C-alpha cells in the first residue's frame, strides 16, 4: 500500500490578504515563504515544506498583529485630535 500524500498548507491567500490589508513589510516574507511550500513539497522535501508553511503562517500573524496595532494607534490619535479640537 503506497503512503498517503502529505498535504501541506501554503497560506498564500492569507499572506496576500495580510500584505494588502495589514502590513506590507511583514506580509512580504509571508508571501515568499508561502510560495516556497508547493515547490518543496513537489520535490519531496516535506520537512522543508512544513518549515516554510510554518514560517508563512507566523509572518501572516505578525503582519495581522502589526496592522491591528497600527489601526489602534491611528484611532487613538484621531480620537485625541477630535477631543482637543473642541
């Protein structure tokens, strides 16, 4: 019985969305790592594909977190500006 193929998530869609909507500097490494997953899996480098997948997921979270922090800072600055205007 042949071994079942290992499916490694590449997180490419998430990486692109995080890059567009959250934080570009942290989204770019997510895209790079996500793009490496399929090639490594096709060559049989499952350990490398899993490592790239994990790195892509990590950078997606970092990009999302940075985007949320920047949004929170922006909202606080806007609220302080509105309160000081009156």
